[in-house]
């Protein structure tokens, strides 16, 4: 029950919340197959085209830091509607432009719109459901988030061939219109305890308050490390498969088992683990994740070269990730209390940062050439996740 309220606000349909959060990922992945077309049609370099993804990621991360505190003051619904408008208008403008510079700027605007929809989707889940049910609903959303990138990449290739890169942008604009209409009719305001005022000083105060909350920091650290491990595996395992004599297509097939097990882990979390308390569920997930990384390190240290020596530990990791991410995300947001919007922004930005940076850092350390370096770094990240959850578990409320 919310302080000062007899009940929680009514929740919009879960498919709508999934649409809001998935839009951010789709906006990134659906354009990937069309990048060569952008390069050839606009006559620009590969580096310039790559910025279409980079600026989107940066905007997606930083936007959540802005929208979170703002939604604590003005509410979730206005922020979500604004984000849908930005997402739509940027998509339409992308269709009309022939300049790579303008396209890069518009992609940043599109990323800001996606950040609003993504962060508010999570915040609404926290507002409308008690913690255990929120974790179940977040697992459902996570399942959709796991499927969306694969489908959008596949469909994006077909769309790029038939309608070009502008067809991709037009589709994103249509998605923005759908989000706006859905939000207008389905999304009631769920922030029933809005802050009385907001200014730069109050924003910094909110961030300071949340970041001083050790439970929040540990929840967020755990989720960030787990997502960072996943993206690092995605970036690094291809090299190890090649060293064992497997082609890139074979690597893709074997690694596809990891997100499949992630879906299974989310389903099990929704059905079984959440009922044990989100702290206990996340602790189990982090422990299994650590076991998977240790297994990966061990099989490669022992010189095993069969694909299963890599695939099976990754399957265990995918399963454990499905348990951890939904619970740790909700755990962090709920730990932020009245600053839940700010907490949502920090968690979202931190997850995006670790997902984008961890793999690059490990590669810079030489992890692409020497797998023991990569495995060692992943082991450290997993240990940080486990230690963070140990603190949370020891300080969990009597009733989770």
C-alpha cells in the first residue's frame, strides 16, 4: 500500500508497458541491417554511420537520468506522452533528411524519446504493483525485451531491402504514434505522491539521496554487472569460438541458446522464484551466474575445445540472468522510495552504461586475444554482483 493512499493506482495493460520499454531496444536494433544502405546512399564513411547507433545509445542513457527526477514532480504520463511525440517527430524528420549530420542529431532526439518511454514503463510497473508482483510483471516485460531485438534485426533486414533505410525510420515513427495513442487512452497517472517542486538543486538532492542509499546502490550494481557480463559475452565469445575452429555462423547458433535460456529463467522467475521473495530470488540468480562464469573459466583453462564447453556455461548464465535482472531492477526502484523516478533513471542509465562499456574495456585489456583475461574480468564482475546481493539479502525486510 502506498503512503497516504488506500490502494495502488490501476495498472495499464502489460503489453502496453512492454511496448514502451521495447521501443527503445527496437529503435536501436532495427536500424542495424540498414546501415550499409545509409552509407552508400548518403556517401559517408562507416564511422559516420556508426554514430547513428552511438548517439542513440548516449541519448537513451542520459535521457533516463533527466526523465526520472522530472517524473517524480510532473508525473509519469506527461513524460511518456512527450517521449512518444519526440520518438515520432524524429522518425518523420529522419525520412525527410538527406544529411548525415542532421540524421545524427535526429537520432539523438529519437533516443531521448525512447528513454522517456523506457524509463516510464519501468516506473509505472513499480507504482502500480507491489514488489513481488512488480518483479513478475518485469519478468514478462524482460521476456519481450529478449525477443524484440532478434525479431527487429530479422525484420529490419527485410524492411531495408524492400523499403530502404527511410522505410525503417518511417516504421519507427508509426511505432511512436501507436505509443502515443496507447498512452493517451490506457495510461492513467500512477505517481500518486508527486514532489511539491523541482529545480536543479532538488534534482541534485534527489540523486544524492538515492545514491547514498546503500540498498539501492547494491541492487543497481548487481543488475548492471549482470547486464555487462551478457554484453561482454556477446562481444568476446566469437573470438574464442573461432580459435576453437567454429565459424561465425556456428557461433551465432550456439550463442542463441543463451537468450533462449534467459527466456526460460524469466518464466521460472515469474512462476516460482518471485514467490520466495525478490531478495532470495536475486541471490540465487547471482550465485548461479557466478557458477556459470567459473565453469566457463574452468573449461577453457582445461583446454576444452568443443562448442558445448562454451555453450553450456552460457546457457546457465542466461538462465540466471533471467532471474536476476527483473528482480534487481524492481528492487532498486522500490528502494529509492519517493524518489522512484530518479531511481528508475539511474538504474536504466547504469544498465545501458555497463552494457555498452564493459565489453569495450575488456577488449582494450586484451580479452579478445587472451580469453583468460576476459574470463577473469567476467569473474570479477560476477563477484561484485554476488557481494552486492549478499548485502541486500542480509538487510532485506522481514516481509519481502
